[in-house]
């Protein structure tokens, strides 16, 4: 007989913003859940800006006070060189909801996990998902760490594992990639104190994103097509050359020392249907957004909120809960696609380059939805 302490109504795989938003929503609805997270402690991720229009959602989730913490900064917008050679300040100041926030992302991840732990629901930290078995009425998830294996039983499982959508893969469900954009990410230490400002600059082969990491360190990301990436041993030289092609960032970072570079998918991808028998996907596991949209953290939290309510409604007998969830997230995705096409079409300086010609094909992708 399965040990009751490993039996839940819902298993959530993934302890990032989407997973934790789902968990605290389920807890508020009286649903017994657990979270399975591969990392023993939170890791710092990219994505630092919370726009003003996220405030109502943060209030609904009960986490607005978290980003009002002194470690997060009041933020009024990014600096952007996009569509012209000028560096413009893209401000939130005209937004009726006022300022946004520039997050200390590691602190925010820690805050979210601590909030979930305060609910006294189970948190399997440092456990990786090894297998999912779907029965007629129950789901079994086998998880393990370096020293033990556990079998969890539930009525439902939620995929909050990010772009890799690990739970969906166990069900042989694949996301559809709408482009082949990749990100090259690395940190650079500087001799000068860095202002709390995100900078974006377009180039012929892609675009740069630079955000503060500490007072004297920044995170730099270059977004380009998979086919434009060089061989691994040439990556650092490639990035240094691409940075020198910028008008503004090259003046701030004239010489940089690149140590470790992470290369990962960073384009738009989606599930055709974000739920199925005994499972539902939230966050990047359901819809992965192009980072230029600034949808990342907000969409993760939103889908966790709506996904959590959908699962709670379903477990309470409301059969329309999942089609309603799909309607909400698909509408948000369509709105994102429309804005994305507009954003990329603003840049016409290199229309014939491989990268920017590929961006214009988003119109074709948009037509699918």
C-alpha cells in the first residue's frame, strides 16, 4: 500500500516562478500538493524586469510585497537601440500603473520558495523526475536524488519544468518550435559600478541584452539563429566580434573577458493543447516566449495562477475548467505574437540579413494561431 505521506492530489514538477505560483494557488484553494525541484537551492536565472501591468496579478497571488523588498529596485524602463542608431529610454512612466521593478532574481526565486514552504506543503528539493506512469485514475511519479528514490502518487501532475517540458516528454508530447533563436549567456566583471539599467541593442546578426548582476558585474546575452552560431571553440571570439559591431554597448564594454558561455534555445515554442489526461502545463513548459517581449516572469506567474485555479476547479468537478484555461493562455499567446511581429518589424536596418529575414517570418507563425 502506498505510504500516505507520498500521496497528493497534485504533483508539481518544477520549483521556479510558474511552479510556485501554481502551488500557492492550489494551497489557497485547499488542494494538497507537493513540489519536486531538481535544484537543492535556487539558482539565478535571466529575466530581471517586472513591468507595471503585472501588479494586479502579483496582488492576486499575494506576492506584491515580495517585490517591494529593498533588494529589488523601482524601475522605469530599458535603454534600447532598436530600429535606429539612437539609444532611447523606453519608459513605463506613462503607464497608468506607474513604475515596474528590477529584480534581484536569485533573491526573488528564494522568496517564492520560502513562501511556498510556509504553507507546510511538501517540497522535494534536489529530486529529479525519472519516470511518470499514468493509470486509469492515478498518476505515479518516480523521483530520485543521489541517495534515494521515492514514488509519489497523485490525481494530477503539473509540468512546470520550463522550456524542456520534462513531464510532457514522459507522455511523448512535444512542443512546437516556431523559430530557431538561441541565446549565448555569460557574465562579465567590470571596474566601474554598473547602473541599475537593462540595455538592449540590435545588430546585423541578432541583438544584445545586458542587465546588472552585482555592482561590478553584468549578465550579457546575445540572441541569434542556431545556424549563425560558430563551433564551440570559436564561441568567445564570435561574441567579442559581435559586441564590437554594436554602436553603444561596445563603448561601455570595450574589452571583455569571457569565461563560461551557456548556449540555450530562446525562441518561441508552444504546446498545441496545454493539458491532457491527468496533466497540465504551465509557464515555459506550455508557452516559451521570445525574451524581447519581457513576458517571461509575468507569463510564468500568470499561467501558474490560472493553471492552479483550473486544476482546483477540475478536481471539484468542473469539466469546463481546462478548456477555459486553454482559452485564457492561448489568447495571451496570440496577443504576444501580434506584439512580437510589430517589435521585430521596427528594425529595418538589416532586412536582408539571415537573422532579421527570419524574424519577419513570424507573420507566418502568427497565422497558425
